[in-house]
C-alpha cells in the first residue's frame, strides 16, 4: 500500500451540491448520478418508481433561469414529470 501511495495521483473531489451550476440544460453524468443516488425514487409524494427509471427535472425551469445544479434538479417518473409540465 505504501508503494502505491508513492505513485498515486490525487484528484480533487467536489461534492455536486457545492459545485458551480453546469452551463447546459442536460446535467453531466456525474450530476445525474448524484441526484439519482440522493433521491432514490420519484420525488412525487407517495410514488416509489426507482430514480434509475426517472427523468431529471429542473424545479425552476431552465428556460426561466433555473440552474442545472443539484439544488434545482430532482427525479420525477415520466408520469409525474408530464403532470408537472402540463399544469
């Protein structure tokens, strides 16, 4: 282990919740993975669809200035995502 440590490359790890907003509508794979791991299921009350089968939704719409950031993205299953969008 000591030998490996001598040649190891250190890479800074930034928690997605503390990072700057991403510049695009579609979240990076790292941000998408973080949000799905955080949410576990659809965030609609009472819905238990796994986050891996959910859409990623901006709480404040991207078109209205909502950032692509962990604090503004949540998992909604397709049914609840469409219900929210069509209101």
